[in-house]
């Protein structure tokens, strides 16, 4: 990476444990390594992950939203990592179950897309606002 001319890197995947980079317990190490080498490290957080409609074999990487607790843990880990920025995976990738845009129950061809249960349709946007405010306070 250092010889490749990159300015930095980000983790993208919202599945804790899917890769070394997507595992929040590794983020402080990645942030420190990036800083020591003059690079930018940006952890990516997500509300959960389920892509078995397009990748039926990938159930082991499904992560339940846990009524928002998974998203909160990811954001808290990003905040504690020492990284200067955070990215969100994703606003509207419904096929991977990482969407945070407003959601209502929807069934298409027998497939039930996940909504936010008893939570308001904009729940994850509000959680994103909350964590963005926390991020701004740390600076």
C-alpha cells in the first residue's frame, strides 16, 4: 500500500469478522498503522448485513441488526479507534441488508425485505445523526 501511492484506505464491509479490516477490534491497530505511515484510515460501519438473496451460500456472514444495537456498536468502535473519519455502508443497498434509508415492510416475489420493526421508518437516519454528533464532539 505504501509503494502503491495510496493516500489511505477504508474497510467498506459492514460485517464484523468478514475480513481483518471489517473487524472493529482491529480498527485501533489499523488507525495507528495508518497514522504512523502518513495514511488515512476510515472504518466503515453498517446497521447489519444479509445478502443471502443474491448470495445464498453466504449465510455465515449475516449480521442481525439487533434493533439498532449492531449499528451502535459499530459506530462506537469507529469512534474509539482513533480514525479521523467514518463511512457508512450503506444508504440504500437493500440487496445486502445494509440500507439506512427510510424503510417500510415490502414483499416482492415472496421475499420479505427487512424493515425496522417497531422502529420508525427513519430510525437509522436518526441513529446516524446521533453518532455524527458524537463524532463532532470528539474533535
